[in-house]
């Protein structure tokens, strides 16, 4: 795998950019998904009802 | 993580600012949509470019066209009015209303709110005056001139300060997801706007954009696409997450999904800009990047749409009676449709057909009319009774607005889809034998006229619906009294916003991430053995991170939880996320050796007169209908390339010195990239391209005389107004500062060259005994002198220069930099009057 990246880096370094982009995006997606799934039920419900907690129902 | 309260406070919200923004949104919405309808009719009836005034004024106004009313000048007014005036004001109304309530705090500064509100309206007025006057930067969605841009930046800073100050004063520790979308809007719009509008003024108000050529394309669409993402999408999603639960009186369907929706959208949208430049000379990796990320947008967009629609679960019965729910449900559905279609159009194969045609226009309008227009209407109908403490004046009229608007959108979008697909197919159809194209451009234009008329009708219906909305809101306001909500809120013990920058960035999760990325890079780049060591270190780090999470997991989670209760670190992370996306696309373009970009073809420099002509081309908004980019597609090359030239699609080097670049995004007329030609024998400057000077002269005077069935406006004022020759020295000085390798010339040389070239062209026209403008009866010599000073001659000079280049010989892969200005200057000193294509 290292060889694959080396070839990309040496032959046309710009093609590595989409790979980095994809890795970053995927990383963020995984982190936020884990974070969202681990959010406690009570906190989740409290946050979801925030717009309803004012005078303008 | 709710925070205990110790005391309460009474707060009166600032709803006056909300009312004002709402009023102006409706007002500018009417103006923007009316201008849109006029623009639509101009494409069916050329007389709508000013000739119609003859009928309206019973002959008092006599003109084939009025400069202030042409499509090229009105179309930017329409797009700017709808995006920045209608949607902008609507978005500010929604943000000011919901932020105060979500923060349980009055807006931080009434003064800043006033400056923001009135400043924004002044900017809109300045745009409404300058754009029809032909004062433009010539970059789509970034047309406003530099003094207005400075005002936009300042007012945006005022808005940002007021918003973040309100967050800092808040009496609710958590940041609801709608606020995240607002933060992302403020950060991204600020960054994109500033980068895309960097210009060097030549005087007041003209300027040249700093970015030219490929970077300009990228920056423009990085801005253009993200302007679409961050102005009419992210804030409206925030508004959806606040107002939809309020209207349905139930919480958002899945708060988890809203979190994933936000972060995925923020990370992906910023990467998708290159999908506007597919099949062009843009490097393939960037095209693939744009396509890949556009396709990935399907997931978060549909996640958000489903989250919105499912919030209405259990409230669907209200659809029958409540116009607010109707508008919101249809608006969110249109969001789903538009965000399905967007990635679809980003697939290179689909883009071949859709790009430069009305299919894209249909896509944009399903978003603008369906998503933005209906979300705005839903929000206004919900807000008006609360802001004036009364009932909605007429529910029936609101329902009528909904149905008229819906039919209008559907007619509009269906007409544009069929027009786009039909014209795209016709343009690519080859004649029997397969060596020539079957249809002339103008034939394809005539074929889609029924759809154009249908589009005008659909747009008019939507406008009519919005007029009903304006009347309804006006009557509602008149039936009540302006009302500012007063509420009792619990003031929490302050534990939020206490996170320091050091705490944000220097901690275990961030450290492991940075070290992991660093050692991974070492694995890629280091020589054998050392790379294995780097890989081992990466694996050890991963094991250590997992161990750290198992033993101190609660602390890690607490760090992330606290991040969401601290707006500054949150904003910083959003900024980093957005900046990475932009930097990855643009920085390689800026640092890669220019020689690699030119691919052998290097654009000929414009002579002073041609540069003046180019500025007229930009000022008249010709780029709204004509592209200058022959894509790497067989139908494009067959239609627009020159006989005997191989690979005659547009190469990057051919627009290397264009500030601003004029690749365009829609072909209502044919591409002009190869319009020019070689210098005429015996002339010093004068060129003749695909068509001669007389053809262009007649075409600008009356396009239907040369192209039967053309919908292009006539340009009679070009035959009256003089070219601003005296401004050329300053303009060329600015071009040189931007890196365009003009040889050193003093102002007399510049002006003399311009006059010599204009006289050559004028003599040629006068000798051909072209029709003199109405009211003139001059002899040939006198007429030539008259013409030489007119704008039409400068514009003809520019048209005849388009697509000329010379071949940049490469001496070897490791040789120097031929685009270095000094070396270029030395090279052309002996012959700086340019040579024709010497391929």
C-alpha cells in the first residue's frame, strides 16, 4: 500500500489530494456519527425541544 | 448537560429588526422576481430589451434597445436581487428571530442591528443602480463593484459581531443545531466572499479581479457553488430546524440525524465547486474531486430532508388547513428534489448534456423558487401574526398563493428541463455521414421557444402568488400592532463558554489525530526501512489512542460535549473544516508551475484597444449568454473548432491572462472562444476571424439582420458612446501588477496604439459603406473618424482577437519558466504587436 501511495506522490502528486479529502471526510463522518449515537437520551430530547421552550408556540 | 439556574430575568426581544428585514425581503423579492420575469420574456421577444417602450410611450421613446434594460445587465440584477436581497433579508429575519429565542437573550446591540439592517438595504440599492448601469466585475454571482464589496464585508462583520456577542450573552448553555448552521453561514460566506472578490481597482469603480485563468474558475465556482450552499442553503436549513418544529409543535424527528446532517454538509459542500467545470480544461483530478464530493452530497442532503419531513409526523392532518405547514412541506420536498438533481448533474456524462443548457437553470430555480421561496413564505405566514399580535389576514389567500406558486414552479421547471435536454441533444446531433453537425445553433434556439414562453408563464404565476403573499402580510400587519415579545427566563450559573483555546486544541484526542496524520505522511514519503518504522509508530499510536480512550474515555467525551457548549472553539473548528476544503482545491492551482498549465498554447496579449473592447464585453454582460470554453467533447469541438487544427478545444493557456475569465455558464448564444483570427495582410493590428468586421458591425446594430431568429438585443448605444481610451494606461498598469506580461509602454504609446487600431477598423467599415447609425449622414472619411472613437469598434477588435494564441515551445522537462514576465518581454520586444497563430 505504501508503494501505491509513493507512486501517486512521485508520479502526480496532485492525485493524492482527493484521497486525503476522502479520508478526512470519512473520518469526520465517523466521529460525528459516533458522537451523535452516543448522545444520551435525556440530553437528546432536551436539545430537540429547545425551539419549543419559548413563548411563541 | 442542562445547567442549574439561580435567578430569573425579564427579557424583551428585539422583534423590530425582524419585522424590518421581513418587510424588505418581501419588497426586494417582488423586485427580483419581476426582473426575473422580464429577463425570461427577453429570451422569447427581443423587443423586451427596450423596444417595447416605443409602444408603452406611444412613440415618445424611440430605440431598438435601452442599455439599462438588456438581458446582459438585468440578469445579474435578477440573481443578486433574489439571492442577496430576497433570501438574504429573509435569512436575517429568521436568524434574528430564532437566535434570540434559542439563546434566551435579546440581540446584543440594537445599534449594530440597525447598522446591519439599513446597511444591507443601502448595499442592495447600490447594486440595483450599478448593475443596470453596466458597472460589474464580470464574475457570475460576484458582479458587484469593489466599493460595494467593501461595504458588504463591513456589514457582514457587523452582523457577525452582533450574532456572536448575542451567543456570548446567552442564557441557555447548549447551542441548538440551528445555531450551528448560522455559525457555518457566517464563517463560510465571509471567507468565500473575501477571497472571490479580491480585486485591484483601476479607478472608481472599475477593477480587475486578482484571480485569473484556472484559479479564477476554481475560486469563482468555489465561491459560486458555496455561495449557493452557504447563502440559500445552510441558513435556511437552520431556519427549517427552528421553524418547522414550531409550526408542527413537535420536536425535530431525530436530533442525532441533525448533527450528522450538519457536519457532513459542512465538510462536503465546500469541496464540490469543480463540478461546474466538468469536461473543461480543468485538470482531471479536480473534476473527479468535484464529482465525487457532489455525489456524496446526496447522503446529508436527503438525511436533512427526511429529518424535516418526518418532523411533521403526526401533524400531516394540518396540511389541509395550515398554509404554513403546506409551504414548509413543499419547500423541504423541493430541497430534496434540488439536492437529488444537483449531484446527478455533477456526473460527467450527465453534465455533458446539461451544462450550458437550460437544464441547469431549471435545477437552480427548483431550489430558488421551491426551497427558498416556499420556506420564506411559510416563515413569513408563521411570523406575521406573532410579530403584529394578530391573526393572519386571509388563510384562503395564503392557500391560493401556495397553489398558484406550486403550479408556477412546476411549469417553470418542467419547461426548463425539456428545453435543456432538447437543446443539448440537438446540439450534439450529427448529420447523415457523421462528419458535420445537423443543426445550427440558432435552429436549436428556435426549437425551444415554446418552452421559453411556458417558462415566462410559470415565472409570472409564481410572481402573482408572491404578490398575494405581500398583500396578505401587509393586511395582517395593518390589522394588528407591532409587538415585541417579553419573556421571563432562567439565568443559568455560567458554565458555558469557559473553554480556553489551549484546552480546545491541546488535549489527547487532538494530539493523537495530529501525530497519527504526521506519522502516516512519513510512511508515504520516507525511504525504505524508515517508512516501515513510521508505519510501526503509527500503529503504536493507534493502540495507545485506543487504550487512552478505554481508560480516559469519559474525559474525551466530556471534551467533545463541552465543545458544543462553547461557541468560539466550535466556530474555530467550522472554519478549519471549511478552510481545508478550499485550500486543497485552490492552493495546488496557485503553486503548480505555470508552464505545466499552458500545454503549448499561450494566449496572445490583448492590444490596448482590444482590452478596452473586452471591458465593454464584460460591462454589457455578454458572458451571461456566450461562453468562451470549448469543452473536450466531440460536439463542442465539431461545432466551434477551426478547420485544420488538431485538439482545438479550449486549453488552459488560452485564457491565461484573462481578468476576469469569461468561460461562462450558459449558452443562449454560441460559444465565442474561436471567434477571432489572424492579422489581415497589409494591416498592423486589424484581424479577421470567423466573420469579418462588417458582419459584427451589422450584428451589433441588428442581430436579426445577420442571424435570422436570434434573440440577442440590439446595441444602438455602442454606435453613440465613446470608448474610454484615456483610462487604458491605468488599466494596463493594473494588469501588469496582476502578472499579465505587458511590455513597458508609456501612456502616449498605449493611447496611440489604441487610436491606430481603431482607425484601421473604422476605415475598413467606412470603406465597406456600412449603414450609418440613425441621424448620421457623413462622407466616408468623416464617418471613419466618427466610428474610430465609438465603443462598437473596440468591441469588434476584441471579438476578432478571441482565441488567438502562440505556441509555447518547451525545450525540455526541466527547463526554465517561459512565462516569467521579463523573459517574455525580452522575447517580444522586437515584435510586440503580436503575431498571428503560428501553429
